[in-house]
C-alpha cells in the first residue's frame, strides 16, 4: 500500500516488494508468483446444469485450453459412462502440452479403468465430512485411509501422477483431515487437495487451513473452491498466499450449482499480483474466445459483470472518472484492457458526464470549441440526459449543432435568444430535431 | 472447522463458537454479527454503463430496497444534474425507514446543495492516491484535510450525518491516510470510508488496513469494494471481520466497470456466518424480485452463475451429489434455498446421473421397481445421455417404457432378447420412439 504501483513488479519473492499488490512479504511460503492451473471445465464443468459436451466439442475445448496454457486438464471419470471413457482416451491421444487428469472416486475399480485410458494422472476424491460419511458413502476414517492407500499405491505402480483430495474439507474434522493427509503424503502422493465442496469457506479460514496443512505434508497442495457465497476467487488467492500451488478453475466457472473459480476472474486477480509470471505463462488475449466457445456450448450468456470479458468491464462513465482516465488510465484501472485483447471505453453519452469527456469527444470529431463552449454544450447534453437515455449519435448531434451555431454569425444571433430556454426535445429523435432546425 | 454445523449459530460474539462459519473468535472487533448495508444502486449503480433511471423507477427501487431492509440508501449527487437534485428531494420525502444519503465531492458548494435536499446524511469522498491527486483534482494532502474539515463542519452544523471517505484507498500512502482519518475522526465525523475504487485489493490486505484504521478512529468504518479482480465479496467479509461496520452494496453489483459488492452475493456470504442476524433483519425472499426489478431497468440478464438467484444456484447434477442431497440436503448445500424463496432441483436427466436420483424419480412417478430394476433403467438413461442432451420427458419415457416392459408378461419376454442390444435412438424423439414400440 505504501508503494504506489510502478508496474515494475518483481515476480520472485524478495525482501523488498516493488509491487504493493504482489505477494505479502510475511507469506514466505507464498506461491502467488509460482502457481499452476488445473482446468476442470471438462469434469466439474460437465456437472453444470446445461452441459452436454459431444466428443468433438470436448476436443475443441481441450485444444483451446492447451493453447491458452493451462497446466492440467481434468476430465470426467471414465466410469461415469461409456462415452466418458472413450472421450478420455481420445483426449489423451491428442498429444497436448497440458497434462491430462481424470477424476475418480476412491475405489480400486475406478482406478483400474482410469489408468488404462492413457491419462498422465489420476485425481482421487473421498468425502471426509460427517455429512458425506453419513449420507454419501457411509464409511469411517479408517476405511477411507485404507482405500486411499490401496488406490494410491496402485496408481503409483503404473508410473503416473496421483492426487488425493478430501471432499467438503471445511466441514471435516481438522484432526481427521491432517491424519489422512499425513498418511498419503508419506506414501508419496504427488498432490493433496482441499475442496470447499459446498462453497462455505471464507478467505482467512482458507489461509489458516492451507498454512496448517503445509506444515504436515511434503507434496504440493491443490485447492478447489465452489462459489456459492461469492468468495471462490478470494479464497483461491489466500490459498496461494498460504502456500497452495495449484488452483482448480473452469472457463466461466461452470460447475455444480453456481460453479467454481472462474478462469478469467482468477487471471484478473493474478495479473495484478504477479504480472510478469501471468503474462509470460498464459495467452491472456485468448480468454475471450475460450469463454465464447464454452458459453456457446453450454448455452449461457457471458455475465454482464464478468471480470475482463463482461461488456462493461472497461467502461468508464461518471464524469470525474472519465476526466482522470483521459489523463492517465491507471487512475481508475488496475487492469490494462490491452493485456486481454480488450479495449477501454469512455461512456460520455449520459447525464453523469463531465466537460473533460465531452471535450475529448469534440476533439475526436475534429471540431474547434473553447473550454467555455465545451462547458456550455456539456450542460445541454446533461439536460437531455436528464430526460432520456442518450446514445453517441445524440451527443454528436448536439455537439455538431452547437458547433455550427457558434460558428455561423446568423445562427449566433439566434442562439443568444435561445440560450435562456431549457432544452426540450423529449419526444423527438435527434435526427428529426436536426432536420427541423 | 472442528464443529460441524448444527445450524445453532450464535449471533453474539461468545468465547465458544457454535457456528464454524461464524465470526473468528480471534477477531474480537468483528462486526460479522452486527453489520449494516448501504445500498448504492441509485448512486454507484447509476454509473453502470446501461443505467438510466427515471424518477418513477428510482422511487420504485428505493421503496423495494427499503422493504428488503437495507439500512441506508445512497443517491447520486444533486450536483450531477438538475433532475438528480429533484429525484433526491423526491426520495427524501417518501418517509422510508432506511436513511437517505447522497454522495458528493469534497466541496463546500456541493455540500450546500446536498443539505438542502432533505437527506439524512452526506457521503463525502476525495481521491487520496498519487494517481488521483495528480490526474484528477490535483490537490495535496494539506488541501484535502482543509477541505474535509470545512465540509464536515458545515454538514454537522446542519444536524445530519457525515461520512468522510478517501478514494482509491489501497493505492494511497498509509501515513497520509491515517493522518486524514485521525483528523476527521477527531472533529466528529460519523463514519470514515475505505474505498477500493479500482478493485485491486485482496482479502488479507483489506483485513490488515481495516484493523489498523480501527486503532486510529473512534467512529464506524464503511467499506466500498469494486469487483474488477473478483474479490469484492471476500474483501467485504474480511473488512467486517476486522471491525468495519458498513458495506456498500448494489443490487446485482451494478456500478462503474463491472461494479461493486452485489447484494445477493453478500447475503449468501453473511447468512452462512450470521444466520440469525441476517434472517431477522433482511427480507431475503425479496432478493429475487429486487434483482428482477433492477435487471429489467438496466436491461441485463441475471448472470447464470449469480449466487442465490442464478438459474442453477440450487441445481445438483452429478449422481454422487444427487444421492446424498436426497438423503440430506446439507451434504452439498451450505445455503437453504427456502430461506430465499427458492427451490432445490435435482438434475437427473443426464449421463452423470446415478441410480439413487433415478429411484427418486421413479417414486415421484409412483411406479414400482426393485433396486436392481432401477439400476438397469439407469444404465439405459446413461446410454442415451451419452448420445445427446436429455430432458425430463426423455427420462420419464424411458422409465415408463421400462416399467411397462417389466410388468407385462409378453413384453417381459421381448425384453429378455432386447436387453443385450445397445440403446440407439439418437435421431428419434422419445415420443416417436414410444409410438413405434
């Protein structure tokens, strides 16, 4: 906070922090500058209400994710359905740079099918909360540990990666959790996972659990956050601060209920914290195409308020904002739209507009008006903006009319007497008005 | 985490915490159980790209917000335009329970106009970051302090509430910030505000700044978080944990760029932490109508992934989830849809479905099948789900056909030979298939 951003962010932890939004120096285990993405659009995303991905669509999405640069792509369990198994095999054969994972229950039967598909790794999950132990699989912690060891040793014997995750971790008993993680870490699991399956966790709670777990295991920590209470991105960031290494994301965050950490939202968060790392690793300008691809496949609209790709994410409206943005975009922007292949937009056609924004439009139209004249025409625009919504054509018409008036001697005389009257053109279209004059 | 939620949340801070998602006992200044809402849909929300609220619409929204139970309603500056001033007066005359605020620049001229509108309080803001000081108003900290004192003393002399907020607080110099807050606190401001104007702050950073500020001022702390990097709700929660009292929200989070803390998302977060307080204070079942009112006024769709009111916020799809949800909804839900006047939905018409979900549908259809028979028909449903998206009619047709087959002696014989063949009805509608049989 004390160092005002110069953009010279330093992506390796250092005693002195040049970037005030970068890793907190007190988090010496922080992976904010060294995180990885596990994209689960083709697993968690398949659990989204609207999802039905054909094999061709899955392949198209997998290739686009790989091109974007995600580290891992997680696929639906091959046990879920026959086609799920075939799709898993097909995606493994694509030869992508991203590692391919599949996500299975903690059963040896599932693991046997999974390892035959050609995946680079298997993500095993089992419910550890009282709720899931009672109402889902009905097993106790000893049984869970026994199954976990059996499955992990089997998968390791096949020479591929293995992750063990609890489910509903934030409603599980802490001692039970640490016991099982310690056990699986000792037998050489590649990653342990924490899952906020119901979306109940809050950021500082996440920080504390990850930090504690970090002292218990020797392997990487992966985190999976649902967004039911709107904290998925904040939780993911705090998990990385505490030393987690991998975050599960989905394109547009699609998943069970209202989904998990969205790829674009996390990228917005991380580019602020670790700009060099994020820009060098991920093709950020591909986010929009990736989101459009998935949005079309699952038949949803990009939310109007989506970070980065929402239609107004880089639109500045209030006069005071527009003025400063015109002088220096950093005043009201922490994200540079160009990093994402997007553009900034100054919304000047409204009653909250200011004369600096209108002056900028006058210049764009290549018209010559003094500052006092711009202030006068701004008042006219605000008056009309009080009456009805404006568009750019409305504003341009008012500016052009005004410009003509002040630059035509005869019109000038008319204007002198007109100027006392309030602008009252509610029911007329700007073009109609122009024609009448 | 160690106490699995019984729902017996205790909304007053206590040495022993019954609710594991409730206030952290180490946050002795926490206002998680004692927060207030300042709704800014009619101020920040007016800065949303699509907003144009007529007087009638503003009044309708103000009444709906008041009915919902927000503590304050903040309105656009009366200086922004002539109609803005008139609307401010009109809303003050409604006699709402909520206190009415207006939001002005730190100018005595603005304050004079504001106090004449009949508002209960004035929210003053000034940019304190290097960026805003250089590119927006161009003033130094001494000038800011002088203006602040002048405006605050004027507003206080009129007997109404006054809040002083910095703008872009997280990019301001900490010492400058604490100095100005200390000054305004001493002269008796009602609230000080912290604003993450560009949406750069992260949760633990927010916690630290609020906790520090709490030691400097004697008044309430209000927080305003933009959502550019997806952390607005997480930041708001951490601010309350650190002792902030008031959070600025907008319906659907509408505001500059992609907006601020959304009302429904924050309610989702807070009902988990402080269920009694939230349920007793706010009419949660009105959220959907409130969102529809504003969404229609600004011509946007409710985002598909909105907390609470997104179309799939309470939809459970994967077989393993559906099974447990049917046994006990708390297994995969932290929010109870009924608290918000919403309903739970089990999505069983897809290839990820499981036999427990199908059994529940069989029961709903009042048909009698053994567990083995349900497993058999589930396989048929999953096979068709592999081929194309399913709807409920598809599944019902398959179940009814199957039920007829197993309960008709002649059909039973046919079924024996049929059962080996894979289901292949890709190009046929379920009704067509039924007619053919």
